[in-house]
C-alpha cells in the first residue's frame, strides 16, 4: 500500500470515529433530556384528594373552617394592625412616603412533610417578623404581596432555612393577580436555576391571615428567596467600610426612595432612561466613598460597550462575564420577559471579578401576559435592551448566543422538559388552584372576561379582527403559556441567526487572523518537510 493510500485510510478512519462519537453524544444528550428526573420533584407529595370538594372548608366570606387541609405548606401571617400604604407613582418614578412601610407581626410555616397540612399542626418554623406590601404595578391589586424580614425578639435578623431553601432573613410572598396560571414565576425560576446558579429558590404555599381566633384565606402565593447577598443567594464578599473597593449588587429599575440611586454614565448620556440602584452594600453602610466607587466601576462597563472605537469596544470581555450575559439574554427572551432589561434587572460583581447578570426576577407579565398587546412570537426583542443593544452588534457574541441556544434546546429548554415542569406543578397545585380562583379570580371576571379593577389584557387587534385575550378558565391560561413557548421557542433559533446581519463589530478578528496565519504556515512548511524526507 502506498504512503498516500495509507494516509487516506487513516484520515477516513479518524473521520468515521469522530462522526460516530458525535452521533453517540447526540443520542446521550437526547436520552438524558428526556429521562433525567426533574429536580425538586413534587411526585412524592401528591396525596389522593379525588372526590373532595376543594371549597368545602372555605366560607363565602373566605374564613377558613375547621377541617381545612392541603397538600401545600401553609403560611400563617399574624400582622399587628394595618399595613401602611406608603407609595405613590409619578410617571416612571416610584415615590415613597416619609413613613416606615413595615408593620410587626409573627409568621408560622406549617409543613408536616406528609403531603397533608392542617392549621392545627405544629409549625415547622415560627418567627417574629417585620412585613410590608411589595410590588410596583401589583401594589394596587386587591390580592397583596409581601416582603418579610424575619427577626428575633431583640429585633436582630433571624436567618432561617424555610421549606428546605437556603438560610435567609428576607423573604418574598409573591402571587400577582396578573398571572392567573400561578406558574409564570415558578416555571421561569425553576428552569433558570438549571442554567444560572443565582436563580431564586421558591415554594408554593397557601396563605392565611389570623384575625383573632379565626383565619382568612388569602390564596396561593410563592414563598421566594429575596434578591440579596448571602451564601445561598448572591454569594459575593462582604463589604468593609475601610476598603476603597467592594463587591456589589445593583438593580436597573425605576427611581425609588428605598435604595441609593447612582448617577451612572449611561443614564446621564441617555443610553438608559431607568436608574441604577444599589441593593448591596445596603443603606445602613452606604457612604459617598462606596457610591463613587460603584458609579465609576459600573460606568466603565457602559463606556466600553457604547464606545464607537473598536479598540475600546473589543475589550468588553475584560469587564463583564460574557457567559452570564448570554444566559440572561436567552432565558428572558425565551420566556418573553420583556420587562427585564429595563426593570427588575439585577447585576452583581465580586470584589476581583467581572460584572455578571442576574438573578432573574419577575416573570408575571411574561409568556404572552403583557396587558397592552399580545406578544409577537415570531420576533426577538431582548436585543433592544440596554447593554444588550451593544453586545448584539458583535458577531462573536451573536454566534455565542446561537451555540448556547442550540445546546439549551436539547435539554433545559427542550419543549418536553419545560412542559413536564409545568404539568408537574399543575398536578401539585390540585385543589389549591380551585381555591385561588374562587378567592381572587371568579368574582372579578364579568361576561366579557374583564378582570375588574386589577389586571386586564387588552384585545389583540390584527387584520381588522379583535382577539379576546382574557381567559375564563384555568386550563385556557395554561394553553396560552404552552402555545407561546412552542411558537417562540421554535422561532428563536432562526431569529438569532438573523442578528448576524445587523452586527457591525467582530471581536474574533484578531484571533481569526492568527488562525489563518497558523494554517498558512502549516500548509507551507508541511510540503517542504515531506519533500525533504523524500
């Protein structure tokens, strides 16, 4: 056999082995995406409640009657007096009245671990608390949401691991009337947790408030970790006031009186209408020194990304964790969370690290639930958000989005997997979703499907027809979500590829040039060596 034939045989053998290994890897990924157990499964907690009237122990005035039980954990809120109304809104600004928004009280969490919980059961957790109303749009809804700070008798923080979630003193009870499915935040947090390690943990609960010796049913809420610094939350180094630098956790959102607000380069130069507020270090330790450091440090990122000078722009990966930005883009885009990027947009930076996106937050208006118009499943929108409007001008970043999305669609964002997470939660909610609709949804739906005084989806006007968007039944709302994810998930791949045509930078240029030179050298020198051997 000649030397040429030998080389060809070796080449085709290697190519065949490579192709076979890639095919086997593909089969493995598909198998794992379909057969890997869903983490944090509810299957073991599903008691047989068939034949029982879900409303049997809920009176017409929503008092809870003796005998009430549920497969969900029960949270009992014993609040001292009325919760103050402390907000007003002027345009995009959120103004807080000069008053303490918190009220004292006590919280008890009942969870026997058997899948059947009653108000007469001993609490698994009990603590004093400070509690306030929370939310922006949802602040005015009839169904309230709460921010809770666990405290000890002496007023100091009481960090507890509630329902198996990480230790923390700050917790959110989230359950916006905007989301009649009760699933949007839960689904997004669960899926995002498979990709981003800062996604908040959460657990469904049924909540009652104590009034004397009786209890008032308040519906299904999601007990959720707050976005805060902590070992099991955003795990960044603690701030010491003696230092000239710090780790930090910030949020892009409306102006608020609660958090220190920054005058960043991007907002002052019109690249974002919203404000950057500091969540950590908190107000109690915030001073001009740390304010100046965070302003300058974050503004440096904005100046680099919004530079028109390529030599400056191409250095952005020295200042940001590009992978976290790609993940944040894809996950929010997939779920249609277009409030993110402008509002409830968290970022954090370790002391010696690069700026990272996350945690994700607030999906109640996502998945075709925006009040003003139906979402266009065939289009992308997240490339218009601050910072991302510049990143997506780089061919290298867009191609990273393409590769990452292809990987996610084989497992985390595979339709079978996402639907399985939804269906499992729907089954887990069982009777609780009937009680939730009885408490908050049924009385507010008139014949036209309008949710009076709370959240109303405007008709979708297309091609001269008005499509009613308000659902009257629970599983109609589930169909809205699944239909949106099916259509938008399929459209995202081709749409991301089309972003390549809009790019104006290519930060792979220098690397590509080196690769071309290396290949040319190989092609030039190898024949010379072979000739020399002959």
